């Protein structure tokens, strides 16, 4: 069964959305065509002007837009579409080399592309999040009912069933919507959306294999109203400055965000959560994947030591990778941040959002923040906000 919307996917819509992401701006009055005289007087070497480079970039974007139109029109429930995940290994390989040689921070992607988060459904924070979503499913679903042509983006979905209570409420109300699960782990995505597609009649479930930024760029000019959901502190598990930028970027795309965020815990509890047999196996799997991508056995206990480091304000746990053989450079890996409620609310407010409601599980120190644009007056109105164009 193909899912169709009331607003058509048009080539120009998607092209305009992609071009909104263009990092370049150019004034045609400032264009100059340059040349360079070489040692031989009869030879002239012409260089591409900024206009020519810009035109070439636009042509690449148009080709991409055409491809997107094709698969968006043909996409069927239960299908996983590559939106950048296929290039993930090359990006990670570059990251690895820059970490080893230059000491740059290494992201978590090398661990996630082949393995799910250990204890993703059994850790205290996951249990707290499940409890919140189960108890508040009806209230959260009621806020989604009025949204026109609703699309839900589940950022870092894996194969988790945390959102099922909300989906059950939407299904019961016969609320037609699209659900896009976004993850870098394709195997988890396929299992997840195929299972959901068999379960629901009114929720059309698809997978997007790629990064959150890949999904954000794709979603920019999608028709209808959009909601982003991120469980397990996934979207905002970074230093404050980066979280601020991420939230500002997503404010251009979605009409509401529901964010899971873990609060600081005692240092002993923090340390123990990253020293379970499951997590050790998960990190070893990241080393193995890194060796596979590099093409040689770079990471093992004879070449590198792996030590935990913690900081405060905000609380952060990360791994310090120290080389035991030269020439190599130390680097940090797999940083996990935890924010107090006031800390996180300050970031939200500074990014142009406001907290509609914060749900909190005291026992596990897990919170779910339901946030909307700061200008938005109520759950059902977008009047006066940048997102009003979607109505």
C-alpha cells in the first residue's frame, strides 16, 4: 500500500527545501572571472569563477532533488531508504584517521552502525523513559491529533518499542500519520519498521538510514506538520553549545520536539553504568569495527589504553584513548552528557523554544521535555510563527 498526502511531493518543493540548506550565499554583482598567466606567454589557464562553482553546486542539488522525488513517491510502508547511511563508513574512516593523527574527538557512530545500544530497554534511564511514555501517552497523543498531515521523526529509533503507547493511542483514534524512524544502524531499522508496519493501519511506518542531519535536511520542505521525538538523550547528548545549535536547526523543520534527557547522578552510579559486561562488549565492538574500516588492527590493548573521565557542569562521562605506541595522538571518545532540569531549560529557551511541559521520573532521574516554538501560543496554533507555512 502506498501512502499519499493531500499536498503533492513536487520537484520544486523539494529543490527549494534542499537549497535552503545551501551553506553559500553569492552576490551576482561581485562575480569576477579570473585567469592566471603562466610562464609561457601563449598559455592562459582559466579558473572556475564563484558563479561557475555555485552553478555546479546547484546542478548537483537539483539531481539530488530529482532522486528524492522518485523514492518519496514510490516509498511503501516497512521500507528503509538510504538518505546518507550508505556513506557513513567513509565518514567514520575519516574521523578515525583524524582522531589518531590529530587528536580530534571521535563520535559514537563507529559503535552504533553495527550494534544496538546495550541495555537500551533495560537500563534505569530507559525504564524511566518507558514509564513516562506509558503514563503520559494519552496526553501526548491528544496534542498530536490536531496536527495537519502529521509526520513523526523518531531520531535514534533503533529497534525500541518505547513509542508504542503513543502509537496505540493514535491508532485507536484513527489518526492517519507518517512515521519515519531515523538511525545509522540499518539492520535495527529494518526490523523495527517492518514490525510496526504489520501492527498499525493508520500509521505508515518508514525507515531513514542516515544521520539526524540527513533527516533534518530531507524534512525541511516536507508538507504538513512535523514532530521530532528523541529518546535516551540521543539528539541532545552533546556539549551545551552544540545542543543549542541542534535545537535552533530543528526549529526550522519541526513544529514540536519531545526530548528525553537524563539528569546528573552520583559519580559512583555514573561510573558503574559504563562498566557493565554489555557495555564493555559494545565498546569492544566499536574497536573491532574501527579496525575493519581502517583495514588494519589499530585498536587493541597493546596499542591503546581506554580510561574513563568525568567532568561536571554539565556532568559528562567520556573515554580517554591514550596511545601506547608512537606515532599516535590521544583523543576523547563517546562523551555522554547529563543536564539538570534548570540547565536544560536554559538551553531550550536560548534556542528559541519553550517547554510546554516536562515529565519527570524521580527514581531514575529521567525527564521528557515537550517543547514548542517560543512564539507558539497553544498546542493547536501556529499563527505568528515561522512554521505557519506548513498549515
